[in-house]
C-alpha cells in the first residue's frame, strides 16, 4: 500500500498540462510490464462520462446517464485476482445489476470479485457530464483516490476524453487511457476527411472547414457544380455524439445563391433542431458539407485500438444499423461486417489507425464507410465518411462477447471465436426503448423468492434466457444440488411481439419461435435427465394458448411478423407435447399443454395492447370469451397446472387443456 498524495486543487492550466504529459509514460509502462501478465496488481478507475454540447438533443441529454452502465463489461478485468476496479456513476447501480455481471466472471467467486470492486456515486441525475459532477465534489474525489492502493499501477477509463476528464485524471494523479483532448482535433469531421485521404481511402465529394451560413451556401453551390444531378447534400458538425450533428439539404434545381440559401434554411436536421437552430449551432462549431452518395447499401465500420505503446490492433468490424427520422441515426450494429468487404474494411481501418498512431494518438477509434453497390456491374466500392474516437456504440458489444465467452477476434478472418473455436455473431443496440420493457423488472423475481420463503419453503431462483441451453442446464444442476430432485417441469416463458414497430420486423417472428418453441424444447431437455434420474415418474406442463388451438382472427391491414410467430410457436409446442407424451409414457411421465385465453398479466394488460384493440374493434370482439369474463387470473392457470401435476391428474397425458372461459367453443 502506497501513501496517498494530497490532491493539488490549485493546479493552473499550465501545471495541469505539464502534469498530464508526465503521466503518459506511466500508462505505457503498464501496457509493457503489467497487462501482458494476468496476475499483476493494478487498479482501473472507470468514469463512464459523456460530455454533450449544450445545444444537443434534450432526449439524449436526459438518457446519457443510462449509458453509464454500458462499461460494466469492463468488470472482466476482475478476472485477474489481483486487479481492482473503481466504478463511478451518477446514481447507484442496483445490486441485482451488479450480481448479473459478477456472475459471468468464470473461475472467480462473485464474493471475491466484489471485495475488489469499489462502487461510488455522486447521487445526481441531472443531465450534466458525470466528470463535471465529480469535480464539484472534493470529498468524492478523495474517496476515489483512497480506493487506489498504488497510483503507479492505476489508470482511468472513460467513454471519450474532454478537458474535464483530463483534469480529473491529473487531480487523481493517474494516467488517462483515452485520446489526449489536445489531439481530438485530428478527428473532427474536417480533419477526419484529410486523414482518410492520407490513408488512401476514397471520401465523398465535399468541402471542409466551413464556419458559417455563407460558407455552406458556397459549398453547396460547389457540390452542385461538380455533380450536376446531385439532389441532396449532407451537413455534419465538426464534433457531435450519436449523429445528432447531421442534417440533410434538398438541393434546388437552380444554383442561384438565394435559391440555395432557401434550401439551406429548409434543411432536415436532428429531431430537436429546425433549420435556423441547426445553422446557429453550425456557426458555433463549424463543420463540413458532402454529397449525399446514392446507391449506398449499408454503412460498415472497422474498429481499431492504438495502445499507449503506439501499437495498432484490429478489434472488430460491423455492419452499422441506421434509422431515425433522416435514416442517418445509429440504431445498432451487427458483427461482423459484410463478408464482401470485411477484409478491405479491416485493412483500411488499420491504415487509418497507424497513421494516427504516428501523430501520437492513443485511443479506441471507429472508421465508418459507405458500401456503395452497382447491381448492374455487380461491383462495390467503399467511401470513408468519418472517424470517431473513444468507446462508441460498436465497442461495448464486442467487450460484452469477450466478457461472456472468453474468446478472441481472429484477425485473419475478422470472426470472433470462443475458446472452443466456434464463431460468434451478434446484433446489438444501445437505443432499445419501449414502454412494455418497463413493466417487469428483476425485482419481480425477488418478490417471488420472498413469497415462497415466507411460507417456510425453499426456492432456487436464477435469471436466465430460455434460448440459452447451457444456462438452463446450469440452473437445473444448481436446483438439484440444493433441493435434491426434479418432479415437475412447467415451461411457461412467453412474449407477445404483436404490437408496435417491432412487430413489423422479421426478427419478431424469429424471437417468438425462439422463446416459445425452441425455449420450451430447451427447458424440457435441460430438465429431463434430472426428471428421469429418480425413476418415480413426474409431469411436464407446457403453456400454449388458445392461439395454439384456433389461430387468430385478424384482418390483412393488421399483418405483422410477430403474430404468425406467436401462433406458430403455440401450435408447435402442441406437437412437442404429443412427442414427449408418447416418448415418456413408459417412464410414467405425463406431458400436457394448457391453453389459456387472455390472462390478466402485464404482457396483456398494457397500453400497447389496449391501443391495438381500440384500433381493431372487430379483433377485440373476436377475442371475447363465451363466459362473461374479459380475462382470467394467473391463479386460474396455476390451479390448472397443479391439477395436471397432482394426484387428480395422474392418468391425464397427451391432452390440450383449454383454460379459456369457453373461447374455443364460442
């Protein structure tokens, strides 16, 4: 344990700059001497702060603090039994969230990892940068310092560095593992175009270093002169987060200055800015104007890391998913990038990284490209669009996969492989929001645990995805080890992907089948060895639906991908039931399905379903039960399951039991 130096609160800007420079060699020494080993002590201070422009999207400013949890995958550093992590947030992180992450530290007891983890909070949810809040609280800063045993073996991780993060690192006397804010100018939109060209990457036709409206008008006139058929142009602020600095201009047929200026004032910008407001921000920040490239099939990206020793490594490639009002907003990513261009993306991203490393940059960075396809010529080309520094939306998904699997990227193929050699793929987003997701929380599981324990009984409860067969096996193993045996299996997981925009995505069909058919199969197969082991028989009850007996009555205008997925899954489990009823009869294991009408749970009783029924009154009428009850209660389903599992149902197998208030015979 090393003595803690006094914090130098009176640092002048000049002293701060000198102190910050003096810390850089310490970070390089950590990379050379500590990190190549997996059992050397060090401390990682994680400050997941995002500094947004005052004129930024109010929605993004309000939700920025929720991004603070995305760096929790860096808790993988606790796999080193000598490592410590200090994690600072605006509000305390719920304990069940921390339990979830610590659960994935394979080979390390969660209790041991927790002893090496310090969680600190400023208890301030205001839409300001987390780092700013920390700097306003000297006692909190001193607590952070006190949690670092050895400043010589510590460093700070952030999303992206600003002068605020530089000052915090200097006050803590630990190096910052991020781009020096003084070098961020290398990757502004204007400078980025220059770096891309220098790295041999084609860029769209455009004009850089623009400062005001007059510059923009002249630039748009220049684009129209070079591209006579150009109909749209893209404007980008020099720096912004989440593409909120992008705007589209519909170009006029005339290149006259007044006509171009009118078109400029009618630009379509981010959701929170009209034309004049966007131009006002542009005048403060500056930016570029580019041609809107036609024939773009998708946006692809390559991620590289420049470490403190100047070494450049490829970390990933992605297909970037775009959406939003203008189709320019990042809504997620898919790994890896398109097979056709992945190697070219890797090589170009590495060239950009090596060029910036030569200029002294230390950072993670992402290089984005437009994949332009000519179907007639059966050819494609890449056009570089921008370079983004720091931890972005495509960084933490790969960290998550590393955290969960312990695998590594194969730099030759661009595929991520688990320790067993199997390739892993994913689709990720940090922009997932729907009212329905707020209804059920992990605390609901805790409530169930408490209700069981109040009766004097025991329960083994785990959060698991029924699509994860290995996790289900682990839960069964844990349950058997603590409680002794399995007598009954109730396969009850369900989703209702029939409302909202997500119902129109093909993924809604796949999710429904994965959860409610494949998930049922996985649940039975995971539990079956334990159910067979004691030789005393048992019962399996699968929750289907009235939709598994009669389908659904919907009009064509209500067509979706979610509804057929739901119906297919609910019919499919009937087939599974009949298979297992025949297979397991000789083992005295009974298998049945239950088919409820609407049940009064949050999956059905919510604003989205209410709106669906209001929009389609004939559908609402078709869902009416024969008995005068709109919905049955959860206890009605529980009673049916108890009946099928208990003594009264000992001779019932292979049946489809409706609990439907007469719906099927209506």
